C-alpha cells in the first residue's frame, strides 16, 4: 500500500502539473470508486479549478475552487492497495485498470488539456467529493499527527496509550498518520526494536531512536520516489526504487547487514512482519 513517501511523491508531481486546470468532464465505469455517489461527485467537481494538492497521511487532498465565487471545496483520493493516479495527455493510449478519468483544461498553460486517470486494479480505493469545510474537518480529525510533526515527548505520550505491539501502533492511522507495513518494518529495524514490543514499555531512549528512524526511512523513501515492489507508480507511470533499498521488509532468509543473523518473517495483525532476531530483541 502506498505510504507517506509514495503519496507525497505523487502529491509533489501533481502540484507541479495540474494546479490551475479546470475539471471539464468526468468519465467512469465503476460506481463504487466515486463517493458519496457518482452523481454527487460529478456535480461537485465539474466546472471547478484545481487550486492545490495537499496530503494527510496516505490521503491525497485536491483543493478545488469555483472560479466565480472562489468558494473552496475538496475531493479526496485514497489509493488503498493498488490505486494509481496518472497524469496523461488525452491522446496517450489507455492505461490498464483505469476506471475514472477527470478531463482537465487550462486557459493559459501548456499543455492545454490533460487527463487525470484513476487506475484501480482491486477496487478498494476511492475518490470522494467533500463540499463543506465542516465535513472536511471531520474527515481529517480521524487522522493522527504525522511523525515529522511530533517531538519526543508527544511521541512517548502516544506510545503510552496502548500495550499493543509497537508495530501495530505505528500503523494505526488514528494515532500516527502515514506509516504502513514497509516503513514500519524498516524503521523498527533501524531503531533495533522488536516489532512485538508492547508500545507502552518503550524507554525514552528507544522512543527517540524510533522517531528518528521513521524520519530516516521516510526521507529515504522520498529520495527514491517511493517503493514500487507492487502496484505503486508515479504520475507518469514510472516506478520508484525504494524497493531496491529495503532493510528488512520482504528480506526473510537474507542476512542482516548489521549483525549477519538471518532475517525472520512472522505474522502480526495479519501482516507480514520482518525483523532481525540478532539485533531487534
Ligand atoms: Zn541484525
């Protein structure tokens, strides 16, 4: 699943390419991808101009504006497991798994026409129109702070709220937003913490190492344009390359680069969990 570095990579690309464009039409062939309903989505976005692209955790936030009244509304995109957001010129051949296309036009920019294509092989992702500021704020309240926004004390406070394994807490979007399976595994490895350690038993020193480790793996993920070991692609269809730099994620059976022990895989909360039994005790 795309995590903070993947979604941030796309966000930066979108911000460069589609801001200022007007949404002139929407095509779709799968109703469930458009929320609250295809009709409400289309009525909400058509005729509006894209004013900016933001992000909260793994959620992409498109700010759209009525060109006359300047009233702001939003549409949100969650890529879930297999979603892709592609920016194409209208004459580019069709991409696989595309079920929604937003047709964009610009007055003074070049190119004058673009398509924002939403590809979703497994149909778990969605695009959602949100008309009101209050409704938008309510949705964002469901997400915790991002790791970059936390200091050590605030992070410790979040850790103290649960006895759950630290890895599960890291992936709980209500507590901390943006971390998924790949970066949780790699950050715990860097911080030398066993993924099953109860969150509230971490020492101040461990918490501090872990927060730094999360920042380190996120920065690395961003540097390599995200991890494309599975579905994730950038907006022109290119792959990121963080998968060539995984530390323990997906590395079961290989030797730990730090201590030489063999990396193990266990299941935790139904997800593949990778760690080094030598240096993550
Ligand atoms: Zn090791």
